[in-house]
C-alpha cells in the first residue's frame, strides 16, 4: 500500500502530461491543415495574378487573334480568340457571366484582395498555434529533464 499523497500527485501529473500530448497532436494536425490551406490560397493568388496580367496584355489587341490553347499534358490547340466579345468570368456556384476585360480584371483584383486577407488571417492563427504547440513541447521536455 502506498502511503501519502505521492501516488495521487503522480497520477495527476501523468493525466496532465497525457492531456498536453493530445493537445500537441491536435495542434500539429491543425497547423498542417492551416499550412495546406495557406499554400492552396497562395497558389490561387498566383494564378489570379497571372490571369490579370494576361487580360491586361490582351487589352492591346483588337478583333480576332490567333492563339494556342493548352489542353494539358503538353498538348495545344490552335484557336482564334474574338476580342470583340466579352470574357466569361466564373462567379462561383457554377454561375458564369460575360464581362468586359476591364470588369473581369476588377473582379479578379477584388478576389485577390480577399485571398490575401485570408492568407494574413490564417498565417496569424498558424503563428498563435505554433507558439502554443512549442510551449507545450517545452513544458513536456522540461518535465522529462
């Protein structure tokens, strides 16, 4: 039989350590998910910037222009682009609308602004989680020493 409060104190310490370990694992999963989302948004932002640049380049041309359209896997198709017609812009939920090039650029710039804001928020949250995670790891490490 164990006398005194040592066994009880040890049990509480083990339970607290287990809680910290579970919390650290959860934070690690959340940080991975946040980092993946940040990467996805950054890729989306880069694609949006390239599209804005391409649309700005197209503004200098008039009428019909010969073009090459990438189909994928290194395959291209000769095409004619009619620049007298508006662009088609995906507005979400499967809705596509016709917009003049300047309007399309404006919509894309607004999207880019929203993407950049989301990246800032996610990055700030990731930083907070990282600090909490590191604090837990440091606490566990010090208890082992």
